[in-house]
């Protein structure tokens, strides 16, 4: 089974950034998460997941957190 890693960019509703970051860091499979500047507020790193696990961790994990507006997933290719 091919295991992949990905960066997930997260846009957050104003005022909820600290709470969302705390919740993202608690999620199984998220190895790192930080505040960033620009169009997105948080970047999370998911390591060594199957494609279906990655999809689940983003759609049912990160996107289910109150305050998350939008995500953009960047799978690592090398």
C-alpha cells in the first residue's frame, strides 16, 4: 500500500484561529500544525497515510472542526 504525506492549508473563521489550531493538533495523523500568513491561516502536516486515510482525515477530521471554512490539500510527491 502506498503511503503518502500531505500539507493541508486551512482557512479559518475570524477569531477562531487559536481554537482550531488546538483541535487540529489533537487529530490522529496530524504530525505538525502551525499558524501561517497569507490566504490561509493554518498549515497541518499529515504523514504516512494511505490515500483513503488522507481523504478521511481531511474530510471527517479537519473539515469537521468548528470554524474551518476551507481546506486545500497538497500531497507530497518527493
